[in-house]
C-alpha cells in the first residue's frame, strides 16, 4: 500500500523526535552512560585527595609525571575540568559515543521491533534521521555533563583561577572558559568519526554489542597505526591522527592549522559513514 492510500497519513508525523528522546532516556544504557559522566570527575577528585594524603604521609616528593599533572589539575576548576576531558578523550568518550550511535538501530533489530516501526509505516530515512539526531543529542549531553561536573567540583574544591598550560603561559579565567568551550567543540567534532562508524555498523548488524565494540576497536586500531612512524604521510589520513590537535587551543597564540585539518577530516569521514548507512538501510530487507 502506498503512503498516499492512507487518509491523513503524513510521514513527518511518524516517530516524533521527542518520543524517541523519552524512549532512549528510559534505556538503562543511557542512564548508566550519563551517570558515569557525572561519576568520573568525582572519582578523579577522590583519587587526587588520596594521593595528596599519601604524599603528606611520605613527607612529599615522588609521584613522577602523574604528580606534576595532578598538581596542574588541582590548581583550579578550569584545570581540573581540562584534566577530566583529557583523560577521557582517548577511550571513555569514544565508548560513550559508540554506545549512543551503535546501539540505536541494532538494538531495535535484536529485539524484533524494527520491522514493526517500519510497518507503522515510518519512512526508513526518517527513522534513521530521528535516531541519528537523538543519538547526537545524548552524546553532547554526555560531553557537557562531564565538563560541567568537573567544573563544579573543581571550582568548589580548588577555587577559581587561570587556565594553566604546560606549553604556554597561564590563560586568564575568562579566556580560559572560552578555550575550554573550544576544546569541547573540537572533541564533539572529532568524535563524529566514531559516531559515523558506530551508526554504520548498527545498520549492518543486528548485534548492538558488535556495532559498539567494532567502532571502538577500529578507533583503537587507527590510534595504534598512527604511532607507527614507518607509515609516513599515510598516518595523516587516519581518522585519529589529529586527536591531540586540541592542545593548540592551549598555546599563545592559538595554533589552528591542525585543528582545521582534524575537523575537516572528521566531518568527511562521518559524512561518508552516514551516507553509506542511509544508502544501505533504505535498500536492505528488514526481517527482524
């Protein structure tokens, strides 16, 4: 039956975005992922407190590289937030974004509810579009929860001061906030690669765990290959090559060349992955 045969049917009214937002909010994996974004800064804060007690008991000294990094992180709320973001960017944020995007379609297929959604009927492109928007929204919420909790706890415990940097002079608090927002924006853009890959795998498989795990493993593989100097300029094409370009926002003046390259690379990769996902899903036979 064609869509025009149903009186009053409008594709734009099927599967409202807010209905999908509420639906995903009720999922245990969403609650756990967002909850851990709040919990991580608390764990880091407690770790610093225990480390301080240990150094005091030992009469100071020691600690190595972690100690110097911790000293910078405990010098103010902005630095504590930066530390939370830095230690999370290489793995934790990758897992959370992969979970948001990789679970969204594959889980419907594994539960057997995907074919019923399409039988409502929800146009396939709209279904993917709504799920993509909602997954992106929750990923941004997770990122800002991590930064916001870190800022709140760090400011309460360590006070408000300039943003420190090991590669440049201290940055005044007002400008430091803007630099942190820039770092958050860069993380959000570079994580689009993980989002696109996880979303594509979610369309190709009925196993949500396979989609999430596959995206994380491929990202880790890219990061490992990027460390092999023998690959030469080939490394520049790897999606994880510009992971650390956000450090350019801590220098004075700001180094924007790698930031621009990293952002463009991420957008290109994400666009390719999402395009393939839409192309494949709109033409596949959905039996689950």
